């Protein structure tokens, strides 16, 4: 006897497995090929993400390490080594937050801005063009819509699991 609901669930789980495996592969390929695209500037995809976050006009005065970790959806521990390397390389600066001396603000330096705007951006845009080859504007908009929907669901799972704990 065929159970249509079981078959439908099996199909859904098979497709879900494929989606999440492809996301895993895409994340790995983004890290590998994206880093290659900007390695001559001394950047990795993680550093690219930090500079991108700090380049937004609304954070021109800087971001706390906690806010940056939340924005990038990474832990403070994962971010701290990265911040240290980027500070050593002169791309960012950390200073006490004048509003809360216990917190440190991360800002992009002039050198970091030069690397981000002049050296890395053209290569990043070229990378985007290659990675999105064959995608229409509509395709990109739909992809973004579904990725945001998936991200919202994952954030809900994270919150239910207690993922907002300090250090995560």
C-alpha cells in the first residue's frame, strides 16, 4: 500500500537534504574562491565581510565587537582572532567606546578604506559577476528572498536553542 503523505514527506526531506548540502558546498566554495579573488590585497572572505560591515554609512563611528559579531552572525571568539590580524595589518582600529569604556569600538582605518574601496571592490564586483553568471536580476532577487526566509527560520531555531548567549 502506498502512503501519499509518507511519500510527500520523504520527497520533502530528500529535497531539504539537497538544499542544505548545496548551501554547505556554496559556503565552502565562497570561502575558497572568494578568498582567491581578494588574496592579492591580503584579504580573506572573513576580512572582506568585516570591512563590508564597517563600510556601511550607519556605522561610520564604529561598531562594538559584540554588535559586529551579531551582524556577521559569528561568535566573539571567532571574531577576536580576525580582529587582531586586521588591526595588525592596519585595516581596522579598536578603541574604547566613549559611551561605554568597557566596550571597544571597531572602525575602518584610512588604509582599510583604501584596500576596501580601491583595491578589493573591483575584484569583488568581478567575482560577483562570475558567480552570478546566467542569473537575471529577477533570479538574484528571488534567490535573495529565499535565502532571507531561510535565514529568518534559522535565527528562530538559534533563539529557541539559546543562541543569544554571550560569546555566541
